[in-house]
């Protein structure tokens, strides 16, 4: 049985999205994971987060993030046997044998051509920080699915991973 050829477009997340990528890799052929480092990605919103949530909450989240990066380093050194590749989207891609790519603008003609060359059956967008325009929307055979990184309706809106961590949740959706 042929498995769907899938590209994942997301942003840098060290808590929930990597596990989702690994689980999706069990049922489809993920050929590439793309970190969309757009202007509005979480990595580029730190000053906004300090303004929204305060210095101490952001510092607490920063400590958790750096701890997760350290865990990811240990995981990589042990061949992903400690945390199963779940500490970053790059590690998740390596764990499942997918290419990893960093792109600032997913609507750029060069990237759209790259996607055409890969010819995915489906693109899955996990919390991607950019609006996907018609040219990219038309490339995959079965279209694009946008997956929200949290259980709805409780965690609707922006930055669901932040709120999961803030509230001490053990499960994501």
C-alpha cells in the first residue's frame, strides 16, 4: 500500500509539534519538515511575549525552552533514544528520515518551485505563521490541511503551546 507523500510546514516548537510530526510519520511518508521562520513566528515575537505575559512568565518559559534544547542535545547524542526525537522539529524530521528546511517566506517563488519538485500529495500546516497563498495552495495533489496545535475550543487562538505549558497540561491536541 502506498502511503501519502506529505510535507509539513510549521514553526520552531520544542514541546508538542515534534511529537505530532513523529506520530504522523507512522501513517504517512513525511518527505520534508519546513520551519517557517516568518516575521510572525514565535522565535521572532519574544519582545511581544514579554509585553503580553510579563518578564517573569517569559523568563520561566525561557528556562523551560532551554532545558528542552539541552534535552534535545542529549537525545541527539544518544541516537534519539532518550526523548525519541521529540525535543525539536529538526530532531523529529531526522528521527523519521525526512529532510529539514528553514524558509522565511513559504510563498516565495523559489520555495513554491521546490515544493513542485517534491510533488507532495498533501501539505500539513502545524501552526505555520504565514498565510498560504493560492500558488502554494494549488501544488499538492490533495491540498493543504491546517492543524491547530491545541485542543479546541479551550485553546483556540494564538500560541497554544504557551498556554499548554502555562497551565501545566500533560496532553496536547
